[in-house]
């Protein structure tokens, strides 16, 4: 199945949010399943006939563009597929949720941030959803990841444009050195812009 049903998922959110505010981790509302959703997107591209293109930038300078074999797409999407899936039950109490509606974009925004940011690698997940009369459609997923080591910190900003492209921006800071930024963009269906 290419898309997860969102109407049922959002209905569950609304019903759950009307109940008791003192919830245990077991009773907490489900977190949107970002990783399974992206896995379904990758499976779709794996079986498609799209032309897949990769663009690379380093410190804002374009360095490389190349067409990618469909068989290599999954490897390029590894930054998303290997993320911690915070939709599991053990993460419910560790992340707080905000539900917003942006009238200018006509999008529902589901935002997840850690209760204790120091303890978590995933610092933010944002899912933008276009509401529809018969079904809602996820339009993009944004994730911020922070990994601190003894000798450096690495921040990844991951953006998945549903059915079109993904971008991974990696920012590395080492002590006494200038910050370096690299960006990889992989696109496969961008002509379907809305």
C-alpha cells in the first residue's frame, strides 16, 4: 500500500485528546508513524520507473549531479530509514505533541519534540498534512537529529517531500574548526508540484 490512511489516524488523535489529561505512557496518544510511512514511499520508488537524480552541495557550492539507479535509491534514503522510530510505545512519554492548523498553508501540522532534549537524538519531527474531504494527505516530513560526540557535534536536517524528493543537510562542528555543511538532494517525481 502506497499511503497510510490518515483520516482514521487523525480521528484517533481527536478522540484521544478529548479524554483525560492525566495519561500514562500506555494511554498516551499514538505518535505519527514517520518511519513506516517513509518505508512505504521507498517501496513505491523501488517499483517505479521514475528517473532518480542526486544533487550534492558542500558549503552552499554545487559539487555534483548524477542520475541514480533505482536499485541504489534505498541506500541513499538510509538517513531516513535508519532513524529511531519514535512512534513505538516506549517513546510516547518521552515526546510531547503539538497539533496546529496553518490557515495560510492550509495544512495540519503535527509536531513532536522531546521532553528532555539532552537525552534524545531526534530533536523534532514535523508532519504537514493537507486535509481533504475524503482523505487527508501527508505532504512533507521534517526531522531534526542531533548527535554529540567527544570531538564533534553533528546536526542533520531531513526533509521528505512526499512523492517528490528528499533532502539531507548535515552540519558538523569540530572544536577550533569552522562549521561544515553538506547537502544531498534526491528527486524522483518533482514535476508533480501542486
